[in-house]
C-alpha cells in the first residue's frame, strides 16, 4: 500500500496511465488514512457485512443509531449501472484507468472520507459478491462484524415480501454469473450455472456464493471478525446480542428503543424496511418443495466450492449458513399490502409561499416535491447536464421504485418521470449538490443549521419512526395557509453550512430534522450530523429559504446551472487539486459564498 499522503483529488487520467500508479482502491485508502490516521479524532468505520440480504442489518442499524452514525450500503446500492462497483455491473471490479472518470474518482474519495468519524460510524453492506475484496481494501483499518441468517429464514423473507421479483433478482443472478466467468473468477462459474434456474434454486446458489466470497475475502485480507451476529440469536434475545456486540466494539450500550408487539407493522404501506416490529419466533413461511430446493442448492454450492477453495474458508461459510433446523416450516400465508391513505397524493398542491420564521429567514411552506425535481432534472438534461456520469450520480440517486426511488429517467425520451401517486411527495435521495441546485433555481438558498434549530423549537413532529412507512404528501393535514408543512418530519433536510474540516478534506454539509424512517425525539432531531456533497439518502430532501439576498428574480435558469456544473466537472479533470478546494469551488458556483 502506498505511503499516506495529504489528501488530494486524484491526478487527471491524462497525466498518468493506470500502470504508472497504484490501484485506485489502495491509493484512495492511503490518502484518507493519511488525512485522518488511526487516532481518536476520526476513526475508520465498523464494517457490518451480511452473508445476504434480510439478515437483520436494519435491526442492527436502528439499535446502534444512538451510539454510532449510520451509513447504509454507500458502496453499492447508490451507484449507476456503469459504475464498476454497481451491483448491476457484469464485469469484474476495476477502479483503475478510465472506468470511473474524474467525477467518479472524486466521488469515491469523498464518499470514503465521509465514512470516518467520531464516534466510530457503522457501514452496512450486504450482497457484495465479487466486490467484497475491493471494499475491504478501501477500508483497511475497519473492524468487521458479520451478519448471518439461515438460508430458510432468508428465503422466507423473500417469499413474504415477493422480493425475488420486486428486486429483480433474476437479473442479479445473471449479473453475478457473468462476473464469475471472468478469467480471474472462472473457478466460481460452476457454482452459478446459466441454466435458467427456478427462483428457489437461484436464491440458494446466491446465498451460498455470497457467504463463500465473504469468507474468502476476509481470509485473503487477513482480517479478523470482531463479532458474528446470527439473526436467530438476536430474535431469541436481542438485548444480550446487542450487549455482546457493543462490548466487542468498545461502545456504551444504547438505550433500548421502543419495540412494537411481535409481528406488528403498524398498517404501513410496505413493511419491507420497517424494523420496529419485534419477532419472537423462527418461522419459515415456505412450502416444503421450495424449502427443499433452497436447502439442497445451498449445500450443493458449498460442496462444489470445496474443490478449489481453502478448507477453512468453506468451513467458515458453512458455519454462517447453518441454522435451518431452528426454523419451523409453515405453509405461506397470503398477504396483501393495503395502501395507507397517507401514502396517496391528493392532487396538485397550491403554489409555494415563503413565510417568516424565527431566525429572520422566510421558509418555504412546502418541501420540494418529486414533480418539481423531475421538471428541473429534465431541463438540465436538455441543457447538456445528465444526472449520472459513468455510474456516478450528481443531483439525485435514481433508485428503483422498489428500493424507495420515485424519480426515473426515460432513456428514450430523456424525460424524468415520477412514480405514479408520488408526484406531491417530497423529493428524496437528493445530494447536497442537488438540493443547492434546486434552491438556486428557485431563487432561494438552503437554511443554516442554526436557522433550522431556531425555526423548529417546539414544532410538531409528523411522520417519523416508521409511523407511515414511507414519505407522505408535502401538504400536512391540519395545517393552515399560514403554516409551514412538515417543519419537522417526513424527510430530513440539507443545510447550507457544514462542519469545519481540514482544508484538504472533502467538504460536508449538515443534515437536520427527522424523516419517516428516523427517530423523532428532540435529541435525534437536533443531533449534529453531516454528509459529503454527493451523498444521498432515502430520508433526506430539500427545504429552501429566502432572505434579503434571494428572491424569485435571483433564480438561475437551467442552462446557466448546467453551464456552471459542467464547468466544475471539467475542473475535476484538470491539474491535481485538493478535494476540499474542489468542493469549495462547487459551493461557490452555486451559492456565491
């Protein structure tokens, strides 16, 4: 690994070929380590790596939230198809050369820097497959926790939520199988044959393959596992499991969060991501034929791997995949997800107004909607600024609808569309860059954190703690025309300022408030937290404000905004400059500050 150096934006691709310098993963990891080191000021995150999806990772995140900042799948799910780390990529991970482009390299460096913090953050990643070794190289000083669950439990969760089809796992199987056929991975090709397998067969193979690749990557990297957290144990005694884990991590035991009655989901639209409903039994809702297929193909895959993997690796994976015998197999229960009334858009919303609030600024009475965001994205696309560059997103993260994304670009028409019924819901998955661009377009700005704190003293909190299970329309019931809707709740908001960091460090901007999927306590609302400029989340949106310097007449047109942002992207490909300097240039372009 290269000797740590002061953190700088990566050299332009024209300046040196990939063979002339270290691989990007090691290079960026060394730069971040050189900036933050291994001291107590900002620590490398704890990596929580799952043997598959649905292993209790959301429960772990919510349980540790009071003592650890959270980062949910920052390396994989929030990337476009062309990005080498994307779960949709069919080629082996390669972060060198022109695969990322200048923007992608800057984004990856900033994203990695964002994961360091005090207290130590938690980074949750599942289903890394062939990207596991790359993620471990990017975070060489991170302690590792492994989250496991018996295959029948995972298959039951997929069955109950219809996740195989909703999350397009048929395509995921093909993508993984294609990656396995690269020269470096060809030994694994026999484990995922392209034989058009039935869903239970393919699921069993994928569960086993990911566990095997995780065990191999940890062994190859010489990484110790701080703790293994089996799903079945935390269902039986979650407090005991949590107590052991925080002891291993050197953290205080978080205050127990309120739990709903076992099995309760509060009547929300989609309980897939709701983690406050406790479980007190291990039941696999599968028919016997499906259960047998999953079990048998997990076993066949592990057996096949013994032909070319180290015996200890396969033994470790087999141990993580154990536990099917703890589940009671029952006939599946037919479930229908009933839409909650609060989830349905109630038609067009009235024109937004800016109302006086404590602190002096005029606050927009509505959060920025998906429809407004789609309009701006379409205009920026027409002006020559696409949202995604080689898999790196600029303004929003266009997640699939089933993963909470509501904004989608039609590649044929180049028009941005909103998932039907969500037009008047607040835009989310928005980067700070996207939020600041919207504010500039509207002739407004983003509030400072101090302004947000002052304006929300005593405010009613609406739609948090999974009470609805998703965002609600921006017009809050029971509010008058002189009120600000969702002053706290529905989504958190980006702020216009951020923490003071080292000059070379990537810039960050504060987040404030509560979202549908975060706690609504006063401590949680006012907690100081921040993210890098291109970070995004399902629970973060936009609240513009105005003051004497801003008005509708100061708004910038889409063509002017596209010109400025393209100029910044061009600057990334110029002479090497510190990442912090480049981020300050971007902030100045959008805010004038």
